[in-house]
C-alpha cells in the first residue's frame, strides 16, 4: 500500500492490530473489536486467553502478529492499544520498525500527572517511526470507509449519516456530544478524530490531512489547548484556504484554562491572544457549542460564499426576513442586529409592487409579514421580487396555519436555482416530516429565530 500522506495508514488502514481485544462487549476491547469488524481492513486481535474472538483468529502476543507480518505481510498500518498505561511503552517497542501508526486509547498519562511516562511513549514512537494518536483518546471514525475505532457501542452512540463535515475534538466527551448534536441536526459526517493528549499527532497534522480529503468540505474543531502555536496557525490557515474551518475554543478564562490543562496535560495559553491571532489570519471562531453545530449545518447545506455580493453599495450583509408571524420576525430581526446584519428596509418601488399583489394587511416592511393568511406561493413571490435587493434571506414558516405546507420546500428550492443568496428557515414544527423536504433541497432548518439568524450570519461571514 503506497501512502501519499503519513496519516493515510491511520484513516485508511488495510491491517489493524487490536491489543487488548476482548471476547465480550461488556469490555472496552470487545466494543472496539465489534466496531472494527465492520471495516474493510484485516483485523488482528491480541489476547493470550483466546484462540478466536468474535469469529476472528486471535493472537497470543504482539510478537505472534509480527511473525505473521515478517513472513510476508510486510508492515502493519495501524495498531490500537487498550491496555494499562504502564504496559504501553513495552507494547510500542514491540511495534517498532513494522507498524506505521498507533492509537493509544489508554488514559493515565500527562492528564493525570504522568508526564515522564507520556514523554517515554513519545520518544519510542519517534525512534520507531510510529505516528501516535493519543494517548487518552477515542481515535478515528471514518463514515466513508467504515473505520470505527471508538470504544462506544453504536447502539449507545448512534453515528451520523455520511456527509461532508469532519469533527476534531481533544475531548472524547465533547466528541460524543457533537455526534449526537450533528446527527440530530440531520448533518452528514465524513470523519471524526478524538486526539486526546496529542503526544504526536495533533490538530495541525489532522488539518493538513483533511485539506486534501475529497469527502470533507467543512471541519469543526473543538480545542482546549494548542501545543505549538506557530504550527497550528500555519496549518489552520492552509486548511481555511481549501475548506471551511470552524473552531470552538474551550478554557477561555483562568478557571477554564486550568480545567483544560488538567484534562489533556497541554498548556491552554491566554485565550485573548489565541482569539486575536485567529481573527488576524481569517480563521473562523464560533462562540459556543450550539453555534458550532448550527454553523456546520448551514455550511454543509449551502457552502461558503465565494465573494461578498455588493447589493446597492451595501456591506454584503443585507438580509430580508420573510415571516408569517410578527413576533417571530421581531426576534429574528433583533438577533440579526446583534450579529451585525443589516435588516434594511424594502426599496420603495418594490413595496409598491408587492402592495399591488398582496392584501393590504400584509406588512411590506422588513420583516415582511405575510400574516396567518399566507400561502406557500406568497413566500415565492416575495423572494423572487426581492432576490436582487438582499444578500441573504431568513424565512419563518409557522405551521399552525393551513396555508403553510411542505410544498414551501419546493418553492424555496426553485428560488435557490435562480439566486446565489444564502437562505435559512425557522419553523416551529419539530417533526422530521416537515423539515426533511427542506433539508433535501439544501435549506437548513432551525428550531428558533435566533439560531436561524446566527446561521445566516455564518453563511454571510465565511468566505473563500
């Protein structure tokens, strides 16, 4: 297997050695084995107590697997280590020279004060040419080639559908929360990497790999601390030139910074410096977890804007809110203003044209309020009339009235075919049957007017 990147064996292994494999899913080693058996790789479980595990030949030791590879299998792509921290150095020594990458799932290293032990595995990996992910990590999930090294059963943590969003997280717990949130938002995932203490492979290395990954368009990155600031900025900047990178930094205050250090054993650094450097290099930072998930959904559906549209000499941030509920429109307008979006008035000549079409009780200001008398086609008429006057549109469709149906999705889809303006939807209908037609048409749907407004702000801010 010829590799063009040093992380290819990590993401696309043809052979995987599982050290600490177990016969039952009541143990972590059994959960990982069950998940690995769904991949296309050859699996080599190591456990001296069993000759077979889950229908797969087991090996008594790492040495026994090495003999097999020495006899004609060449080198192994990936080893996964699920053994007590004190055993890891000797296991890695046994992998030196014939194994390309290793995921150290085990905890008990720098995050619990064992810095000497962590430095030892780092030097063993370096000397033996083994790229190390972890320790204290979940590992890798790749939806496109069915690689799943996580020690979480699929029944307990349902995996999102295949898609174009990659997730990186230092924290395994935050990774599981992101999985749930991304799946709930109906966003598709390409890859996920929980990299833990980052003794060798860190977010910068993964950014470098993902920059050329054909399945990934958006990268969301949860960061607690950065080991090498210059390497991070260079990799993040290079990735941002090819893909959309969204970062969420934890440990922003003194208390949070101390928590981040105790969690991964890496220095968090001053948040103000980190944030200002991101801004300086045009790397997009989001303020919180919900914003991260909502922004990924919007960008997965519609992608970044290639350039700012200059509508009537505007800022590229002029937005129109079209609603069938006045109060919801006001809430959306308030959030738009907090996001520095321009809720500009409808041009007077367009107001006159719209008044000639609609009943007098429809409000032709911005928000455009089509009231409870609205029909699906009314939204389409307003969008078509105003498509050249605004940079983005926020549609509010409250479904308690009879005139709003799933046919609205087709109306907005037709608008999107004639306009490159981003468009998002807020609806009070939480049922999948109403939302799915919109999202199949590339229109992200949100459960509050504020979240829809923030998503629209992201679509108008992230450019490439």
